C-alpha cells in the first residue's frame, strides 16, 4: 500500500522516532510503513488519521498490485 506518511511527517519536522512516540509504536514500524514494506493495523491507521487530522484515505491508497 502506498502512503504519504513520510511527507506528512516531514511537513511537521518530526523524526520517525517522534512520530512513533506520538502513535505509541516503534520507529521501525514507522520506517517499514513509509517504505511500503508493512501495512499498519486498522487501529494504527485510525491513530494516524486522528493525529494528522485527515481521513485515512488521504494518508493511504492502494498500489496497482493491491488492486490486481
């Protein structure tokens, strides 16, 4: 799944560690999500949406492979 997490984080000048702390997860989880190697749980996706004050769909969108 593709995402805008890195861009949203950079706009706020947050490190991966800072974002991880705000979301109560590990920095490695944030890194894996940003690289598209890991899809967050629904709970974590909702936490991100609340933190960034936007719908989940504005943060995450399926890649072409996800739709095949």
